C-alpha cells in the first residue's frame, strides 16, 4: 500500500517539477512526432497528452504503476478527439503483445524505473519493426563537477522524488538496449537546478 507521502505529497511535487515551463517545452519537442498506435511509458500525471496530434495518432495507451498518478492522467488536458487508454503496469513488464505499437514515448521516466535495461528491452519488444522510440530524459551530466554533486545528492533525492535517479545515462543506455539512435540533442534545461537540468532527447529505431 502506498504511503501517505506517495499518495498526497509526491503527486504535488511531481506536478510542480514536471510541469514547469522549461520542462514542458522539452516535451513539446518530442511528443508531437508520435504517430499511429502509441504507447507511453510512465504516463504519470498525463502531462504529455496535450501534445499529441490526433490527426497523426490512432490511440495513446499509457501505463503507470501508481494509481494516484493514473487518476490524475485521466483528467489531464488533451484534444477531445484523442483516443486514450490508461492502464496499470510497469515499464519492465508490459502487458502487451510483441510488435503492438508504432511509437513508444518515454519522457522523464527512465530516471525512476527500477531497471532501465529491462524497460528499454520491453519497449523494443512491443515496437513494430518499423516503429520509433521517442525519448526525452534527464540524466547524468557530462560536466564532472555537476556529476559529482548528482552522485552525492542522489540517495536523498531518490527518497523525496519517488525513486528518481540523477546519474543514469540516456542515449548510451538506449543504444545498448538494441536501438539505433536516429537523432539525439542535448542541453541543460534553462531555469532548472543543475543536478536535474541535463536533458537528452531524440528518436531511435529498432536495430
């Protein structure tokens, strides 16, 4: 059973951090590219739903293990024409058949899944051979001084931020999971604490 912190405080903290203007601008760079049948890993509060193009997307299926977040996603802003289903599930054990989706969207999720390689392997499994992984994630900074503070603060950060890690690599982990990176951009997101500001986004296809 979720603690009182997870049920009432954490969703508010996530809403504050994950819906900031700089972070939403990053989401807007990736999500509108989704097409066909879409799976969103860790749909959370449903903040990406406003960015899907209903003229390109057949249906969005979102999975998340947290009932408190799924409930918020159900009422999140979206185009009324967008078909959405939200299901209980974890990224490491997706309840879908192989080659079921045209696009998998993964935004600010790899930081908090228990086992990123397993989550990426599942994303690869459920993607059709011609499908696309769209990602936008914060992770390990390339600058030694910032990375040092990320490592120092990560144990405490995980406790207050729902298991979020600060030091996970992004593009290299995606490539190691059997994807071919098609496009990768990166930068420190402005007006964001440096320990969480390093962001990598782009697209990848199944190798």
